[in-house]
């Protein structure tokens, strides 16, 4: 079964095609359109879909890990610029805040597993990410992960995340990243082992 790759950067898509041709990535269809232009009906027949695919880090990792190419799994690591020091930090008001488009497709297509990563900034984790909730007074500010988790939970996924540094696996820099994962709670899905009615973050 072919894999679907989506990235709006033509250079990244050219790399993807070269890596697929060299059999370093699973065979698949490379789509250069913006995720905003992708419709859920176009994704039927693909077990694996990789959005913001770059040069295929997630599908390569799945292959190295021995994950079957027919497993229903999607990856999506939306642009970090709206929330990173390198960007203008416009947050959810930035045109590059594309997580909602990714979540729209997830909700429509219902893959069993969903995962990805994002820069671990205060705008992503929220101020409560590093402060005990009991110590936070007043309404909490909007945070990327809270919005992501709320949308996934509303679509009957269990969600978990971890703030991990690149230094944790031997890199010579900190580079904090938030890695998230979600599993469907629908009967018969991989998350069915959590039990019926057990929605919420794991």
C-alpha cells in the first residue's frame, strides 16, 4: 500500500522523491500542495500519511523501527515558526499555524495512531507547563498543545506528550521539543485496550 507524503516546499518534495526512488523511504505519492488544499476524500486508500513531511524523518523512523507499512498511522509536525524564537511569535494568528488543518483531516479520516512534534516554547506548553497548576491564578493563556489535545480528545483520541531535549539522546545542544502521540478510542481500534469511556489524556 502506497504512503502519502505532503509538504508545500518543492525542494523537500524533490528530496522525498529521490529518497523514495533510492528505496530509503516507502513507495508513495508526494503531494506539493498546501495542507489547506487537501481534502479528506483524497486520502482514502493510504494507511500512512505524513504531513509537513520534510525529507521523510518520520516515515524513515517507522521503517527503521520495523513498523508495517499497512499500519494506520499519521504523522504531522506543523511549522514551528509561529511559536519559536526564530519566528515572529504571532502564535495562532500566524498563517503558518497549520495544526487545525491537520486535525481537520485526522478527525475526518480516523487513523488509529497520530504523532508528531513541535518546539517546546511557552506558547506551545503554556505557562502551566512549567508551573504547578495550583500556583496559576486567573484564566490560563491559549497554548498550542492544549488546543491540539482538546481537538484530538473531542475526536475520541487519547493523547499524551513529552518535552524532550535533543541532548537526551547525545546531541551537543539542548533543543527542547514537545513530542505528542494519540491513539483512537473507537471500539476495535488500538486504543480499545484503554476501555470504553476512558477518554482523556494518558
